[in-house]
C-alpha cells in the first residue's frame, strides 16, 4: 500500500470480517462433496492409498492432518480403509511410513 493511502472504516470492517472468518474455520475440516469423494476414490482405483487393498467403504483421509495444518483439498486427500486410517491417526504420511519401517 502506498504511504499516502487511506484505509476507510468500510475497508477495515471488511478486513476484520475476513480475518474472523479465517480464524473461525482454521483447524476445522471443510466438507468434502460427493463429487470430490468420488474423484479421489476413482483416482486411486478404489483402493486404500496406504495398504492397497480394495475395501468398502473407503474413508477419505487427510495425508497431512488438519490438526497439523493440512487442508481439505484434493491434493491432500486420499482414500483409506478404516484400519489404515485409524493406525495413521494424526501422523503425517512421512511419519506413518517411517514408523511402519518403509523408509
């Protein structure tokens, strides 16, 4: 912003509203649409990302957990069987691999 720029009350109110909304949703899981869920499962051949087994139903899992800063975007979501999802819990994918002796 230039040195002589002014910031109106409306601008500061709008900014405050955006910051409050961001703070309110931080660390929460955004909803995953049915279409996104279907794309993620199909992209992985209807198999668990972690063990490779075909399992039904598959859960949608955050590779980088929301509690650790992960987002609910398709590049952070993978299908997982319930057993793998429970074992991974709040670990990152790298931590999970290391603890399973895959590194």
